[in-house]
C-alpha cells in the first residue's frame, strides 16, 4: 500500500441491499436478483478477517451505536473476545 500511497483502511461501513424485504414484497425475479448483494458481503468478510485493525459497521442502523462506542473508546478499539466483539454490540 505504501508503494501507491494508499492509507490503511480502519473503518468499513456497509449497507446491504434489502434482499429479504424485496422477496417478501412479492417482487419479480428481475428485481429480486438485482437485490442480491455481492460486493457488500465481500467487504464485510474482508474487514472481518482483519478485525484487529478494522472496525466493521454492517448496517446504517448500527452507525449511532458504533459512533458512541468509538467516542467512548477514543483509542483504536480492540475487540478482545466474544463478549466485547462488534458482533455482540450489534445484535
């Protein structure tokens, strides 16, 4: 990344397409297929693999909670175990 002057990524915010809602609405196949999110899931997975250095916000609904957490923990957050992991926070 240094070679290309790319700064490290430490926050990933993803708002997935509303797939379940689209299916439940009775939409046609074309609309349903359009709502299959491939890129968002890939971003979440890549960020999760780097959980020690990257904060993941997997939904816009979680942004307020994560911002509060980040304000309280001003240093780079460390997700120590399952009890303090972002997934526990976002359930």
